[in-house]
């Protein structure tokens, strides 16, 4: 499978000020596979160590940080010669080894000539809680489930993916029915690599749903094993409520949906655990579409989206046929559509994602994002809907902004907004980002 993060990994390999790499991401998004594949493509050999329940590395870092001893031990365990610049050292599930994370400081300071990459299924929880975090001594990247573009490549739809990348809207319009079917497949399958591969191999929806349920069960076991005991029930309650939260017309997270009388204070830790594990995305409300958006966040109001549309369908027990066949889902399609757009935007680096709603008013903008130095209000429609009353009202009151509507309608530019087909969401936004970054670089070059 082709993953877009490979280009970023290749750039990390050649960085002059390279540091040990921490690859973050939820369980089952393909972290181990991508690191091994990266090593296979760009290095002579790979020294791979799985630190989970491995007595050989249990005390590798606990005695001292003698890097010569540590490198020699890794070489012996993996039976690989470790040569600077030619060997990739992978320490998988590093959070399971005593002082494993802390050791990255010494890899950085004492032996920077070695390429070291680490990963772990719940590594984000440890990092966000500050446990032995080697601040300033590591590079970090996050791997997400496969986006729609990667899904097309996995299916062998190379021409369709190429057409999307060209943003040739006349050709895209002529192939709209085909793109719509592929998008329905993505809603059902999602972007978890094992699920995608099984769908490509078997085209059997029942097998796909079985693997999705197994992944959900693995997540539940992670909660029981790793979460604080007093939080396990609340974490599962929040997790199980996400489909219901998204099914509402107003997708703001409501604690009463979890259980009657639930309060924010009871569930703050549970929500943060799910965020740190990479299982949900928290999208805060902003009080004003002003840069930087983070300065205008309202921490008390937010939406929660799931990391993957396929897992959303499995958790909500949505029948596969409802997602795969056209015009069969009458209710709930909006939740999948908005969740889809959110997950696609997550894969765009350095993007701030929020939403806007006005107090005591029905006016709400599904997303307001910051790309480079641009703020873009976004409305999401599940069908060929060109009505955008809230968005039009919003941009009229903020004439410096240009609105964006994602729907199943063809590309078109209107007075103060642009309509873009849903299936082109991430590619279109990445194109905007790349063009703007080039403009900024040129402006800075002239100033300097």
C-alpha cells in the first residue's frame, strides 16, 4: 500500500538536524508496517525490536544509558549489523520498556549518526502525560487511517486518483457516479489498512465488518488494560456515545447523551484518554473566525468525531448495505459525511480545525479551519445540496472570508463561496495549502 507519510519519512532521513523519530497514531493504523517498509525502501537493513512482552529488552535502558552497550545489544537481539546512515533502528511498542522513551534523549545527544524510529499503540497517552518525555530531543509525526486518496490507490484506482489530483473539474464531473460509488465504499470500509486490504482481496462486506468489530474489541481491551481503573467505565460510555452524538442535527457534544444527569467534570479525563489514544478528534467551538483560531476556542463546547468512518459504521451497527448502495440511508448520512470531512482534514499537516456557532441562534458553521495564514469556513452537505444559508450569512458578515461547501454537487464558484465535490475534499485543501505556502515563501524571500 502507498501511504502519503512515506515522503515525510524520506525527508526526515536526510535532515541535517535529524533527531530520533516518534511515530504516533492509534492502534491498527499501520505504524509498524510503514516503518518497516520505509526501512526496506531507504536503508540497507532494518534492526527491528518489538518491546512488548520481550524479556530481551525489558532492562535494556534501565541499567544506564551507555549507548555503545545499547547499540551492541540491539544488534545482537536483531542479528543485524548496525551501520550509521545505512541501518534503520525500529523500537516498536517502546512504552512497554522501562526508560525507553527517556533513552531517546541519549540517542539524540550521544549517537545522532544513527537513524532511530519508535512507535507504540498507546504511546500518545504517555507523551501527553509527560512521562519521561524527551522534550526537544525528538521529531514527531502522526499516522492516521488511510484517507480517500490512499484508499483509491489501494484499490488500484490509479487513474481515478490521478484525475482527482489534477482537479480537472470537467473530467471529474463526467465520472461523478463512479466517484460517488467509491466514496460510499470508503464510508463503509474506512481507512484502517487491514480492513482496506481485506476489502480489496475479498470484496466481502461481511468479512470487512468482522475485522472492524475485532479492531473495536481490541480498543476495548486497551481501555481495560491501560486506562485508570476508575475511568474505564466512563471511557467506554463516551466512546459508545459518539455515534449518537454525531447522529444529532446539532453535533455539539452533549453529556446528557451519555447518561441522564451526566456532567462535564465526570467525563473530562475519559474524553482526554480517548483523544490521547488517537481514537477521537475533539473539534472545539470558536467565538470568532479570527487568526489564530486557537486564541478564540471555547473549551466548554466541542464536537467529537471518530478516527475512521468504517469504525463509526461498525460501532453504530449500521448495515453495510445502507452505506454501499445509493439512496438507502435516509437518516444518519450527515453524520458519516461530516465525520468523513473531519478525518480527511486531519491528514493535512499544520491545520487547525474548529467549528463556529452563534449564541442563541441557529447559525452554525460545520468547520472553520486555519490553513497557513488563511481562515476558511466550511459547510458540509451529504447530497447534491447547494443551499448554504448559514454559510452565506456568515461570509456576508465576514466579507474578508471565502466560504467552502463540500457536497455531491459539481465544482462551481459562486458569489462568496466555492462548491467542491465531497470526494475531492482533502486533495482540494492540500492544493490550497501548498499554493499558499509557496506564495508565503516567495514573499519572505523578497523581504530577506
